[in-house]
C-alpha cells in the first residue's frame, strides 16, 4: 500500500485518483493555474522549505557537529553517534521508550476495541456513551491532567490513599521505580476514547449481509468476529497502530510533568532525554543526532508495519 | 465528512432466531453495566478534581469522595490573583491570544493550500503532494533543534512568533490533507458557473469553496484550538519570561513550586479552569468533533 492510499485512509474518504483532472484539458481555468497556484501555495512552500526541509538538512549537518549556540558549530564527524552508543542514559531512554510503546499501544487498542464492540451492540444511549468516553482523550494531553495524575498516583494521592483504606500500603506509585512507567501508561490508556471512536465508526460499516451469511452458515459469535468483523476493519486497526505507535514514541508532556523522567530514569523517555541534552545542556549537535536516529528508527518501524500490512490488512472486497 | 451509518433491520432478526428473548435482555444489561462501570472509573478522577478545586486545602488529600460541607471558591480567587510570581489571569490571556492567532493562521494557510492541491494544475504537483504526505508521518523532533536555533537567531525567543508564525505557513499537514479530500468531493460545476459569472480563483475560493467547506473548516478550527491550548513543549521552549507564559507552563511551574499542601487547592482550581474551555468547546461542538475523529482519524 502506498502512502497516498494510507493518506486516504487517514481521512476515511476515497475520492478517487487525486491526479484525476490532470491532462484532460477540461478546465477553462487552466491557463492561469500555475501562477495562481504559486501565489496560493506560497505560505505552504515557505513553511515547507523554511520550517521543515531546510531545518531537516541543517539538523542532519548539526548531528555531525558540536554546537552550544554560543560558538559556531564545530565538525566532529561521527563522534556524537559514538558517544550515543556509549551513553548509558541514552540506552536507558531507548529501552524505556520501547517498553512504553509496547505497553501502551496494545492496551489502548484492545480497550478501544472491547468498548467499541460493547457499544456497537448497545445501540441505546450510544451518543451519550460516545461523548463521555471521548471526553478524557480531549483532555488527556493537557498539563492539567498530567498534574491530576500526580495527585492520583503520588504521595497521599487518591489511589495510594484508597488502597491504604483496604490495608494495602504502597505509598507513591510515581516515586516507585517499579511502577512509575505504568502510571504514564495509565495516563495514555485513560485517553483511549478517540481510538475507540474510530473503531466504532468502522464497526458500523461492517457488512451486515456478510455477518448474516456467516450466522446462517452456523459461525459462532467469536468466529464471525474473527473472520468477518476484524478483516473488515483491519484498515482502521492498521491506521491506529501506525499513528498510535508514532505518537507514543514522541510522548513528552505526560512524562515531563508527571514523573519528570524519574525515579532513577525509569521514565526517561527518548524525547525527555533529547530535550534535556538539547535545551537544558545546550548540546545541540548531540540532540540533533538523537532526533535523526529517531527519524530513522520510526521510518524503519513504519516501513515494517506497512510491510506487515500486506499479510493482515484487507482493503475493499 | 459524512459517514453513511445505515442500520438495517435484518441483523437483529437473525439474532432473534438464534437466541431467546430473555437471554438477550440479560446480555444487554451486562453490556450496559460494563460500559457504565468503565465510565465511572474513567470519569471519577475528573469529578474528584472538580470537587477538590472547591475544597479547603486541608480536606483535599484526606477525602476520597466528592461531597463536602465546606465548599469554597477561595482556591479560584487565590489562583487567579495569587501572590508571588504566579499570575494565572495573565497566562489565560496569553493562551487565548496564541490559540486565536493559531486558529486564524491555520484557517487561512491550510485552506488556501488545500484549494490549490484540490483544484489547480501546476508543475511538480505530484512532488509537492508527495512531500505533503511525507510530512504527515515525520516526527517533529527532527525540526525542533534547528527551528530553535533559527528562531533564536531571529531574536524571536520570548515572543509568541515561534508558536504562531508556523501556523500561517501551513505546517499542520494533516489539516491540508483533510481539506484537500473535502474540497475534491465538491462538484466542479459550481466553479465553472462562478467562472462564467466572472469570478477568478480568489472569487471561486472565497465565494464557492470556503462556504461549502465550512464543516471541514470548523473541524480544523476546533482541533487547532484544542492542540494549541494543550501545547506544552512549544511554550516550554520559546517562552521563558513569566509574563508570556501560557496556562500549561503556569500549571507546571505551580506544581513544582508548591511546597507543602498549602496551595494544592489553588493548583486544582487552576487546572480545572484550564480544562473549562476544552469542555465548553466539546459541549458546543460535540457532533463536529466526534465526526471529525470518526471520518478523518484526527485525535
């Protein structure tokens, strides 16, 4: 599947080939197209060159330099990458981030699917449910909720407090290296609503005829789900896996505010370490090298997911 | 933007053949109970925060429940007019300014770019569109460092410009894509009719395309507002001067500076207040928001 069809997946609409009008000569407006296009597109072009492509190239250069904003960048070859390999905190941040992604993405997907299935069958009150389940994902990315999370899992917070009432004395879950990462996983999981809404929209489009036919043929509920429903919505699942994975790798606010990367670096997310290196220590070259490694890593992961999609994602019938 | 959610009657009929009515009722009860239990678990922290924001400080962490006899608005007063360096009324104003400018910037630049991609033919269009798609998946960290260096050289640190100017340059590729898809679904005949009436591209854009695209434009405005209102990393990088802080920066700093439990009430009050615009937007535009997610995958 190419990027363009994935893009159409993003918007859920398929309006055909976007190059459709090309070369048919049917538009009376074509003569002045190019000039108007240049004018209309100039903000985007400026942004693309000045804020995306240019900076990307510049940061690729910076990755091979030592630069602290004060004196000019000094070319040091692959020294930054050597240092990264030897940097135990960097390795920690990679492991922490991968653990976080592997924990939080499946949790969100599974919870979303279960709730969407429950709601799909329970037609009554569905708009109310939909709205209330969505609310947390509207708020979840905010500092206010990250703050609340500290009040819930932290010292004398809501949950340690409640647990102590039933005789379990745990203390702060945020201060405990064994549980700190899970508090952030729970923050992400709490905001599963938007993924659930995407799944629910997909479930409503699953062909009733196919489900009926399967039921008539004696397929059990589970088999109907596995052989009809899941393949039908596999493009949406794929979309969510890709987007949620990319987002999870770039998670920042929750960890920065709730745990600050601690205790003992157990929640030192990749982006947190990048921020620390780049903007607290002003080690711009090192941060740029980290950023490019992230781009390459995510490109590889996204590529791998796209490759795997051949085997489990079904488009159209 | 619209999904056809046609519900057919046949499926329940089949199920009725398979299971007896009594069973179905029991299953429905179980389903709704499960949903309600999950909902209560999810929403309880929010209710608890709301309640805590009206509680005297000494009650907040000792009470797990929602009800109190001593509700007070003192926390809100303290938070908004609190002493020291924390000044939330200022932060709210800053957040509103940045969000409003960001919405304006995205509306202008993204719709123009989308119209161009959807309706005009020009050289290198395929390349340009390919670039647009590629940036959808690009992690923004790769531009973070060089952008910071650039804005630093331009002396834009401690101004709103690094947060707002990119919006006027259509850097949110996702919205362009959403709009392109929407505009492509509009019939070309309207453009031709306008052309015959003497309208140029600008006229077609402002008088035909924009009015017909209002649902997509509305979705874009809503999500731009939500994202910029919640944005933390951007302001954290570019706004170090206290008088320029946005609400998230204020909350974060408040959280770090609160010594004992003496000012948690005010923290809860300001956190609650910071969520109020989001909840208001949600209540007012629920349908648009939920449809935007269901049909386009925006989050």
